[in-house]
C-alpha cells in the first residue's frame, strides 16, 4: 500500500502480509499470539498484538460403531465434526488413527478392513489434542459358502 510518504510495508512476527485487498490486510494467523507492525521506510508503527486462540468444544463422529464387517468389505467413511469457538475459525482439522492397524486402517476418515478383530478409530482435534471422538470397529471372519460337496 502507498501513502503520501512512501510505500507501507506490513509485517507479522517478521513475516510479511499474505494478502491485501483495499484497506484489508490478511495475515496467516495460527492459534497463538502475533505482533503486527507497519513501516514506511525506517519509521515503524507501534506494535498491534492479536491473539488467536480458538477453543475446541467437542469432536464428534457420524457413527460410534462399525460392526460385523469382513476383510474385503467396502470401506466405510467416517465424518468428523469439530465444534470450535469462535465459530469463524475455519480450521477444524482432525488427525485420524487406528488402535490396531492389523484390523482396520484409516486414511482421512476412510476405514479399510484388513483383519479379524476389534479396534478403535480415533479422530483427534488438530487444535486441541485432548478433544477426540472414537468409533469401535469389529471385523469378523469371512463367510465361506460351500455350494456342493462330495463325500468319497
């Protein structure tokens, strides 16, 4: 941006502004405290401190149980909902994990059945790792159908 005294440079914690539109300046803000300054040449403004500390109220899944699946059954997609305040915080990511990858694996919420047994799929908030939701998974032995048998 330009003023009558020269070009204004915006900086956040030693990083430059990520976007400018009219009089709106966009900075990449994570859940921490940031200091923003403007400068014209060698003249620096007072620091403006902004805190961005979103609070995760809860994490939930579209189901808490996947039962009676067999190895080779179609994958099941879990959907995580993260309730964050302030609500305008758009980053509501989760990390996915399986308690037993020999039973089921998970990738971006898609559960794949690989072996007989039980496990727990967990979605953990990327903002607050103490907030999580779980889904119990049970994989049962494959069903074998004998169409005909001959006894000799």
